[in-house]
């Protein structure tokens, strides 16, 4: 039946993990502010519109207190990119941003 309700398990990952990414649009640096529930290492990936990982950075010293990381994106061409944060092979945050000069 096409009118049957569908249940999804979609959560607001930004609110759960207290993640803030700015500025957007970004110039040479992207700032990621976070307070994570899990102190495991944090993997940051920048992905282009074709799905290719362009930048990858791992932060090993993650605490559950608030922290801020700067990601140098000066080598990226202008355009739209996706930012993915992962811990223990699970995506904890995913957003898009615009790179400008």
C-alpha cells in the first residue's frame, strides 16, 4: 500500500553531538566546534560533489569537553563540498559548505 506510514530512524546529529561548523561560505579555514559524547578519535573528511574524499584529518586527543579544530581548506577550488565527521566508523555529523576565495 503506497499510503502506508514509513518509520525512519533519523536523528539530528548536530544537536546530539553539539557540532557547529563555520563560517559558511568559508575562505581558507573552516572552524569545527564540538562537544562529543564519546572521547574516541575523530575523523574529519571533506568530500567533493563527485563523492571523492579530498581532505582527511584525524584528531586523536578527543575529550568530551568542548573543543575547536581548524581545518585548512586553502588548497580547495571554489565550490560546494561535504564535511563528514566520524567516530569509530560511524558518521556523527554530515553537512555541506561552500568554499570561496
